[in-house]
C-alpha cells in the first residue's frame, strides 16, 4: 500500500475527495485501471516518490523545483543504498525494496515524465496548486539522437542467438527456462513489441484472418493496434506451447499468458515486465561473456529489452521492408521516428562521401 501519513493542504475547490496524498495518488491511478501495464508502471513511480517524501516529512503540495532536482539525483543513486535497493521481490515480501538498481538516465527521465503527469492531473483536480516538474529542462532532442544507436548489429544479434542455443538443459527447469528465453527473444525481435505489451498479452489476443495471424495489442497511450505474426513466429510459439504441455495451435478462448512464469502451480501465470527485463539481461550477459570483440561486449553489456525493439526496426528496414510498413508494425506516431533506424541511408551517405576526392591540378 502507499504510505498514508502526511496530510496534504487540499483546497476547498478540489474536484476529488482525497484528504491525503496517498488517496490523491490512488484516485489518479484509478483513471488507468483499464490499462494494467501502464497502471503498474505509474504505481511504481508514484510509490517511490511518496516513500521519498515521507522519509523527508514532506507532502506533494510542498514539493519545490529544488526538491525535484534532488529527487532526480536520488533516482540515479538512491541513498542509503541498503535502505532503498535490493533484489527483485514481490511487493508483499518483507524484504522488498523500491529499487533493484539505480536508474539509468533514460529511466530517470521517464520517471519524471510520469510524475509530471501525476502533478498535472492533481492540479487540474484542484488538489495541488503548481507543478514543479514542468519547470524541468528537457533533453529530448539529444536523447533521441542517442537512442537510435541502441540496437544490435547483425554480428551481435547472431552472437545473442548463439547464447540462446547454448543455454544449459540439464534439468526440467533449465529446459523450460531455455525454451522460454528462446521464445521471448523471438517474440520481441520479430514483432518489435514493448516488454509491457508482452507481459500483458494472452493467447486469446491472437487471431487469424484470411489465413494470417495477428496480435491485438494495446500499446503506449492506450492505442490499440494489430501486429502481423509471421509463419516463423507462429512456429516458435508452437514449440514454446509444446514445452508447456499445451496444444501447439492457440485457441480463441485460451487465456494462457503469451509468456509464462516457471514453476507456477495450477493456472499459468504471466511473466511480469520486470522479470522479462531480467531474463533478457541474463541472456545478454551470457552473450557478453563469450563475445570476441570489445565493441561487441560493450553493446551487449548495455543492451536491454528496448534494444530489441530498436534492433527489430533496424533489421526490418535493412531487409527491405518499406519504411511505412515498419512504422505501422512498431506503431510510431510519426514516420520520421522510424526513419531514424534507417542506418542504410547513413551508410550510403558515408560511401558517397568516400568517393568524393580532393581534385589536384594536372
């Protein structure tokens, strides 16, 4: 539960009934109840802030710009570490911690964006009278130019596939883990899906139309779309379902998660988006350990699930799939976003520049 200790200075014109910060946050979270993946992310970010404020004996209404800057630094390096950072555990575990590691710069920015949305909502509701997150200087353009480099080239991707093929299979559990990891990487790479979308997916989200398989997914911003599923991906799904003891062909009413936990009793349970991240990091670490070059090791060390989305876009474009189709597959709001992954254009420009030589007088 969210801590509910310090009362907020709520005004009489408030449009919500909340009498405390925790109640106000829960009201905001309730607005996203129809999007479980988004709700989980928003709850995590709000809870971290509320816990941090409680530790400082502050309320949302007294948060100033300087506090937001302090919080930015805190997210990048929670202190004291032993109090805030610990192994990934269920929220109900007595040794649960808000963080499993310090946040990366991109994750810090995402957290602040989420909290800015929280403050905007509570301002509109009349519960708060200002939004210090709006004052933050954004670094969007620079980040966008850096983000497109977060992909695996062909050699690196082949090395990841080798790591997946070489996973241990000495026990039944290891076999299930290896089959799940192989399926997870296939799904993320061939669809370019976000890990939260994978975590929320059920087999009944797949349907067949005119002989083709589609995945109905609700993505960022609650936007619903259909992702085409290739024959290769459906063959990989059949193999994964067979490893679970399920029929290879998915049924329309099958509620089985698209990616399942290992060792669950009774009904199959979905793998959380955090667990998906950790499984992928494990495979990247395996690949890094045997990578032949420093550059490859550096890429694999930094790689995460979102790199697979970027890799999917880059490799689809390199394979000659039209830019518009790749943009539709990844559900980009603008085709210019997809164009950033068209590395072949940069390669061609570099080659053309190489042919331009200094002219010399005869």
